[in-house]
């Protein structure tokens, strides 16, 4: 029959049911912890949801105003198709096409930068959404820089 040198769970069962031993003696669970890891009385914010359904409703409300990433397989709207048709009919030079492309990329870049800034200031914003918009803002900036570097002369 083997004998254990550790005391049984019941001999050092603290108020919360957790226990730890060193050399057969019960040890304070908070001992040797970094100050930020020590369990402290935590105040719950007033807007903290009490149930899963409240959390879901709160997230849906917060994300309702934020634009989602569009589907890539969408067909152009009638308005966009009208602009595309007009661009196809115009006889523009390469320099004019370059200007139009830069204008559009700058507008998209500014829009993405604005969304990222808004999300960074929103405590309830999803980190994954901030990252997705920031990555696209960076891609647009690099696209703009590449477009600006194109020499048409």
C-alpha cells in the first residue's frame, strides 16, 4: 500500500475549494503571484449584460451602424453600372484614367481610415473587425503609393 505525502483535499480546502501544497503544507493561492494576477474584488460595469441573450442583443445593436465587408461576388448596382458605362464611353487619356484611379483609391483609403479610427474609439468593437479594416486601409495606402509612382511620360 502506498502512502501519499500530500494532505488530502479536505484538510486544506479553502473557501473557494481551490488548494495548493508545498512540502505538505497548505500554501496561499495568491502567494508569489504577480500583482496583476492576484484575485481582487472586481467591480462590474453598469452596462455589463447579465445573460447571453442580453450580450447578443448588445453586440447586434453596436454593430448595426458599422458597415460590414461587402460580398465579393455581388453584381454592380444600377448606379455603379451607369458610371462604368459612362467611363467606357468616354475617350480619356492614360493620364486622365490615372487621375480617376487615384481619386477612387484615395476616397476608399480615407473611408477605411475613418472606420478604423471609429472602431478604435469604440470599446465594444470587435478586434477582428478592426484588424480586417486596418489591413484593407494599409492595402489601399500601398495601392495609392504604387499608383502615384506610375510614370506616364
